[in-house]
C-alpha cells in the first residue's frame, strides 16, 4: 500500500516536471534533465513530508476513534437502564392511552345519554304548569342544554334537585301570581290557582299553559256554567275539601268543552227553517199550557158540581147540562135529544185547539226534514264548487241538515205527549158528562113512573 502511494507521487512529480519543462526555456537538454531531477527530489521530499503528516494524522484519528468507541460503549452501558425504562414507559403510555380512549368513549356515551335525557325532560318541564310558578329554573334547564360546556357535577346535582322539586309540586294545590293573557290579548299579572299539573284557573276562568310565551292564557270560550261555578268556589276556599275539575291535557279538554256549540249557535245554524220550527213550537207550547190550565179549571168545577149536584151552576159543563135537563118539560125521547145536544155543546169547547195541536205535531218533523234536505243541497253545492277537502266549508249545510231534524223532533215529541194528555182529560170530562146525562135521563124516567103510579 505504501509503495503504491510512492509510485503515484513520483509519477505525478515527473508529469509536473515535464509540464514545467515544456513551459520554461531550457538552454540544453542537460540543464533540463538537471531541473527535472531537482524538481523530482523536491517533490519527493515534499510528498514524504506530506505522507508523514498523513500517517501521523491517521494514528491520531485511530486514537480518536478508539476513544470515541470506548466512550460510546460507556455511554451505551449507562443508557441501557434508560432504554429499558423508556420501553417500560412506552408500554405504560400505550396502556394509559387505551384506558383514556375507553374512558373518553364511556364519558361520551354518558354525555350523549344525559343530553338526550335532559332534552326530553326539559320539554316536559317547560310544558308543565309548574313552570309558570317557578320560571327561575329556566337557567338550569338552559345550562343543561348548553353545547359549549359539558355539565359538571354541581350542575347535574342542581338539575336532579329541579326534578325532585317538580315531582313534589305535581301533587300540590298552589296559588301564585303569574302573567295571564285575557281574551283581548292583554297580559296581566293575576293570582292563579294550580291543581297539580292538570288544571289552572284565575278569578273563576279556566286557563291554559302556553310554553312558548311562558304564560297562562284564558280560554276564549269557557266551559259549562257548572264547571265555572266549581272553579269560583274552589278559588274562594281551597284549604278545605272541595270538588274540582281535573283536566289531564292541561286545559285542552276544557277548551274543547268550551268550543261546543251553544243553543243560540245551533238555532242560528238551523237557518230560517229552524226559526219557523221554533215559532211553531212556541205556539204549540202556549196552546198546550192554555189547554192544561183550562182543563184543570174545568175539572175542578165539575168535581165541585158533582158534590153539589142539586145546585147546578152555569160556570161548568156539568152544571149547564143539568140546567138544560131541568129546563126541559117534554117526553122522555125529547129529553134524551136535549141532553145529547147539551153534551155536544160542551164537547166543542173542550176539544178546541186539539186539531191545531195535532197539525203542529205532524208539521214540525216535516219542516225538520225540509231543513235536512235544504242543508244537504247546500252541502253538495259547496262540494261541487270547492271540493270535499275542507270540512269547515260544508259544516254550515250539515249543521242545518242535522239541527233542523233535531228541532223538529224536539218540538213534535213533547207536543205529542201533551196532545195525548189533553185528549185523555177531554175524554174523561166528556165521559163524565155522558154518565151524568144518562143518570139524569134515568131520574127523569123514574119520576115519570112514580107520577103514573100515583095517578093509577
């Protein structure tokens, strides 16, 4: 290796000498040879020095390499426990990372369940009537639904207390001040009586809870008067046991009860035919009352006349028949005709109005049927114009069709019973007159026989 290096250096020196010789001006070949040799010797000395420096540097590099390897071995030996610790730490970090991921996943499931639960419960709490009494709990409900912050333990505990508070108050009857929207749309703070989460009323008017406006609204149409009376009584004294109204729908059923059509609205829905039926019913009612009063008075007078048969008076049918019999001085056959005539005269006043009442009984259902037909005609006309998609457009015709039929039956049925009662009373009075006229005839014949016996 060393000889090869020397040869390379000599060749390089010769090449350099030849190149310099070519560029310099030599006087003779001998001088050129001397210059080359001199130059060669100088290059050999220089290269030898350079080689010695290289060898010296090489030994230094070996020493440095040895020292470095020795130091590396020492450091490696020192780092071996750290490497083992690093591997142990990496395994522990991996296990802790997996545990953290599992806990984050579990926490995420718990948070999602809590978020879903609070969303459903918040809706129920907001729609509950108790929310109108305790509006301050809205802050807790909003905090549970805050997407920016995860609820902490204190908030969850406060939320749990809110649920406990709600469960407790659902069974209480409380009176408190809350905003109430009246039928004119004006909001006023009034005292509200709440029965659990079912019914609320103020000043005898039933209320409905509105979650969107967070206020109570007075029902546009209150239910029946009996229910209003119960609310007023309960508002005055709710400390003792009192009957009350429970509406599980928080006022919706009461509102539907109030939407029932009143009698005046039903009559208006019946139209002109309904008014005619009611007018005929009023006439029939007046006539029925008059005939009842008249027949009641006639029956009393006839009974009084029966107890005073020998003192006939002209203010009752029986008295007039007796007077007619006493004023007759004819034969027995003539007397019979006179009595029949007297009874017939009394029958006409007793039966007066029954024929017209019978007509009303027949006409009222017919008018109801007429109203049904006209209402159905109106309904079909609306269906042909607007279709059958909207039931409200057809409600007027259907209402007229049904209400008129009902009115006709309502008028006819009581008049029918009244007619039968009046006719029965008339028959009793007429039958009594017939009996008494027959008795008078028998007395007259008996008197004639007695006179004949005396003559004989």
